[in-house]
C-alpha cells in the first residue's frame, strides 16, 4: 500500500467525548456525553469510516482496485465509499436503488446532494429497479455485475460484514469504561454489534433502530455473543427516513442549545429517544451515559430539499 493510502486509514481516530449541558440533565442528575465520531471526516463520517476501514485494507491486500457497493439515493454509506475510494486511489461503483433516477441523470445529480458528491468523487453510478435491488446478495446478480464492470471488492449494503464489526469495535476506548450506558442509532445493526463487543461487562448498550422491524435482534446475535444490550424500538418515527415535525423541532432546539448538529435519519431519532427516556426517569440518578454521534450530517441537505418542497420547517445548521 502506498504512503498516501496508508495515511488516511492509519490515522488513530479517537473521537473526543463532549459533555452535553441541558436543564433536563441537571434536573434529573444525569451526566450525558456524546462521542463526536461525526468529526472524523465530513463525508466519510462516523460509523461509515469505521465500517469501511478494514474492508479497505482487505481490498488492497487482495489487490483489487475497485470497490462496489449498494445504497439508496441519500445513503451515507454511498458517499463515504465514493470519497474514501477516491482518497485511496481506488475506483468505486455504486448500485443505487431506483431506476427512475437514471432517466434525467443531470437534473437528478443537481438536485441530490448525496449522488452529486458521489459522482464528483468519481463513483460510477448504476441505477437499478427496486426488484433488481432486492437481489443484491444473489450470486447470479453479482456475477452479472462482474461481467459488466470487471473484478471488484464487494462491500454489502450499509457496509455491514465481519470486517465492519471489527472496525466498529474501535469506537469505544478504555477511557469510556466510566459510563454506565452506551447508546447508538441502528440501521443494519453492524455498528452496535461492534460497540457491544468492546463494551465492558458492567456497561449496558442501548440500540435505537431508525426503522421498523424486529429482524435486528437476529442481526446482532450474528455478530456478538454478549447479552448486555437492549433495543429501544419506539423512536423510529414511522420508519426509515420517516419523520414528524416534532423530530425536526427537536433537532433544531438541540443544535441551538448545544451547538451539536444531528441528522434526521439516525442520530436525531436516537437523541430524541435518549432525552425522552431521561424525562421518563428510565435512568437512575447519577447515571453516566455516552451516546455515539455516528455522523450522517451529509444527508441533511437532501432532507431539507424535501422539507422545503412541502413548505415545512427545515433543519438548521450551525
Ligand atoms: C448508517 C448509519 C447508522 C446505522 O449503522 P448500522 O451499522 O447500519 O446499524 C447510524 N448512524 C448513521 C449516521 C449512519 O449513517
């Protein structure tokens, strides 16, 4: 691996824990800190960096010069893969859900900050129908993709595989042992699995799914043997990328009070849930909580474009 490739991956990313100051925390005598994984990189942010790290080492050691992965039109994982591939001098291919996006590509790239960023970083975008997209783990489909694009290193949708879990085990450090609870947002469950693996015995890990469905328990059990974790399933706001005005209002109040931006898909819902649980006295007085800011802030621009169309309150930035 060249020095350039090494330098990005081998940085020792130890995100700082920032204390959150809010009246409710003082009132309930809870101490709440947030691990600022969002500051790792503006587009290879948070858990997406952690999940890609060992996959990239593996791709390079297998002498692959192209990464291929899957995602939706607003996917944090797609952008992260595109940007990190470019940083490392690799090619990238993104298989994107929704063939309608291909019909007026120029316009769609202009209107979609996520796909635009991926395109600007040299990612080849291939738009497929929803039916086709569902075959993303199918051998024949992968074979067809290899016939079309040549050899590549495959990163699954959302980036979750064994090497991704290994990367996410590096989110917590020894110094985090002082916390009683660790909280994080969940999509595929990969990130929380890594966190569970590296959490101490005395710590409880709470996962906040950003979507509906109970498949996540099985997913976590695939990657961890531990049982000091629990899912808090009632803060998905209707499902993946769904929201209520209450959520947008919360995110805007939060940034105003703390100067910390949250995204509406993952971290906003998780933080809403954590604060709501604190209000309900879910945690005993004196509890020390660490929440993980998994990043995802690149998605705000695309989300705001939709809110604007509906004439609704948009998400503020710093
Ligand atoms: C992808 C993502 C998650 C979910 O991670 P999983 O490993 O799929 O559970 C959480 N937060 C942010 C900001 C993300 O982009």
